[in-house]
C-alpha cells in the first residue's frame, strides 16, 4: 500500500488535477454522465446506474435536474441563440449550456459569477476555441433573464 493512501481512497486520479473544488469535480462528473446520456440516447439515471461509480450529491442532483428540466432549459437556450439551432451545437457545448442553465435557474445559492466562471473553464478545457466565448454570451443572456442582473465577467 502506498503511504498516505488508505485502502478506501485509492490512488489519486491521474486525469483530474489535485486541488480542484468539489463543485468543479461535480461539474466534470456531471458533464461526463450527461454527455454519455446524450450520445447513447439514455437518460442520466440509466447512465449513473451503468457507471457504478460514486459521485457527489451535487453531480447526481445536476444530472437529475438537467434531465427533469431539459425541455424548459432547451427552450430558454433556444430563445437566446441567434442564427443557430440548439441541435446544431456540438454535444459538449450543448451539455455544458444545459448544465449552466440548470444552475442559473435552479440553484440560486450558487453565485452567478461562479457558474459563469466554471462554464468558461470547462468549455476551455473540453470544447473548441470558439466555445468559451460563445457559451459565455449565451449563458450571460440566460443569467440576465433569470437572475435579473448581468453576470460579472469571468
């Protein structure tokens, strides 16, 4: 056994850098589950059962919340897309947009700036070069609509 690593902990995750906040980890985990659900056509609950991994309560809540509110979220996103259809968005972009829209609409305890900052960080890490700016603009419009104030710059 490696010193400092208990049997229940296991080794550090080589993919996830150490020191990230629990909500960041939850967002990454939720992104993976929701992306898989989108690709397979399954719902998030089925993917969670199939994966058999332990996720934080926040990740599970996000997966369930995005699934339950998907139609409403998609309508809100579509209202703010200019010259573009939601179905034409890259799957990861669309998934991140849904996650951030869920947080903005359903989690008033999470500061707008935190949602926007995390959206941009995840888009920078997982999406194309144009995505962070595009998603930031799209979700800023949602934030202004649902939280009645523009978000701070990330």
